[in-house]
C-alpha cells in the first residue's frame, strides 16, 4: 500500500470519528465554548469542514511549484473571520459539509504518487516541507480540534 493510501485511510478513520461525534452533539453542545480554542464546538466542527478543501488547495499549490504564502497572523485572522461568519450556522449544514468534503479530500490524498508525496515547497512560517507533511495536516488538524471539543464537553 502506498504512503498516500495509508494516509488517506488514516484520514478516513479520523473523519469518521469527527463526523460521528458531531452527529451526537446537542444544540447546547454546539454552542459550548472550547476554552483552549476560544471558539464554540459548532464553529470548530465547521472549521474542520473548511479545512478539508484548504488542505487539498495547499497540496495543489505544492504540486504546481507554488509556495504557500501564509503567516500565523493571517491564519489567526482567517480563523477569527470564519468564527464570526459561521457563529449561528445550523448544525445540519456543518455536518453536511463534513459529509461532502471528507470523501473529496480522501480521494485527493489517495491519488498522490510516492514521488508527489516527496515534492518539497515552502509553506509559510514552517519553511520547506514535503507534500506528505501538508497532506498529513488533514489528519493532524481535525484530531487536534476533536480533542479540544471532547475536553470542552467532558466526553
């Protein structure tokens, strides 16, 4: 099995857990603040959903020999803008986005060749990185946020 296929399987498992947990959340859960994140549970789930296509976009930039030009400040502003934009978004819309974006991201990761996974490009403040590092953000990112959500909800 290729490295990309293994990563896509890990991503699928992670996102299955994220989506299953999101579907168990009540309206009260959805509006609970995650102290470590300073965002609500619902906003974080939506953030995960929007992170899926973002990772694919970054992979495409790497494969097109374009550096990802992002700073921690820009990322922080994007996250704050997103939180304001989706603060009152209905839970079912976010879950629908998770359900829709997950298979697309999985297919994009799974389609990568070993050679593509080793391609290197600049990634903002992180410096030179391989496509494999960018693609693995699709796993690291939701896992970290799901951990914060679980801690905030005590389950």
